[in-house]
């Protein structure tokens, strides 16, 4: 009788299959049954969907996995998570952990490493944990705000509908269209004007250069003028004018006497009146003063 009968062979194959399936499933979950990693315990009040085999990261690098989750029924709200972390990782004292969920619902644990080079968390000790809701948490916090805004948005939309139904809006839009057309025409004219100015600028620059040359020539001529001699002549002329003015103000000389002696003025005035009377009498009786006749004198 053979030991390895058909039934035994089938049983051995089934057992090997189960063993391979068990190790394969744990490998796919990220669990290593023969691991020599250190075990730590993380205490949470809410694990937010965290499960066994969830990855654990430190500074973005995977350092371990969640091995087991235990709910403390005697203390409501405390959940102990058993974590297997690489034994090469040194966790400083004061470090903490947080659960992070992404938009696709994937959950992971992040170790927040403290800055404590002297003390460390020993394997088997407890690390305090919390929840970082991430973008989903921010969206959840925004829901009450959005709900409060919705009635106001509805009122605003209603007001906008009433406003848009006003015929004045259509007229205003028509006016805006007209103004836009006018601006287009004005812009074309400005472009034409600028083109003309661009053509005129070279000539203006050349004339400006010519003006500057003339100014430079004038400056050179002014530099060549004998300023001191001219000023001396001006001083001499002013002295002569001052002397002439002094003579006019004095009683010496004809002009001075004429300007300052009232008797001379009165005599001249009397003489002018006499001459005027003489001219009047001459016009009235010319025969008294002129006697001219071909036949001799005739007495009046």
C-alpha cells in the first residue's frame, strides 16, 4: 500500500495552495509575516477609515504599515493602532502621527517627526495621533458657509433677472456699441495722425539742429563782443545825460531859464497874443498894411 495516495496528494496540494494564498494576500497588503520591524502603538480618537495594511510615511517616504487596529470598548473614543515601522527609523520624543485622506478615498498615516535629537520613542511605546482631513476636510468646513450663501445668491440672481429685463439695459448696450464704433474711428484717425508726425519728425529734428547751430553761432558772437568797452560807453552816455539834466534844472543857459523863469514865459505868451491880434487885424483890414495900386495911392 502506497503512502502518497491520490487523496493525500490532493490534500497536500490544497494545503500548499492555502499557504501560498495566505502569504500572497499578506504580501499584497504590504504585511510581512517574517518582518523584524519595530512595533509602535498610535492612539487615535477617530481613525477615519484607516485599515490594516495602510501605509505609514515619514517625510513622504514609506517607513511601515498598519499591522492591527484595536478598539477599546472600555474607554469609548480610544482606538489603538499597532504599527510596524522600519527598525532603522529613529522616532524623536514628542513626535506625533496624523491620518490623511486624499480625494480618491485612500487613507494613510503620516509621522510628524519632532526636533529632539536627545530622546526617542522606544519600540512598544505610544504615539499620539490625530486626523488631518486635508482637502476633503476643508470642503466639509465650507459646506455651512455655502449653505448660508445660497439664499443670498438666489436673491442676487433674481435681482439680475429683473435688471436685465429693463429696456434701459438694452439701450445702454446699444450706446456702448455706438461708442465702440466711434472709438474705432478715432483710433484710426490717431494712427493716421501719428503716421504723419512720424514723417514730419525727421524734418523737425533737422530744423531743430539748424536752430541749435544758429544759437551756437549767436553765442560765439556774443562772446566776441567787448562787453567792458560797451559798458564804458553806456556809462559815458549816462554821465552826459545826467550833466544835461543838471543844466536844465539850473538857472544858467537858455533852456534852463526858459524852463524855470516865469517872466520869460509870460513875455512869450504876451508876444504870442499880440501877434495873434495882429494877424486877426491883418486879415480883417489888409489895406491898412498893404498899399499897392497902378494909379497911385488912394486915401481911405
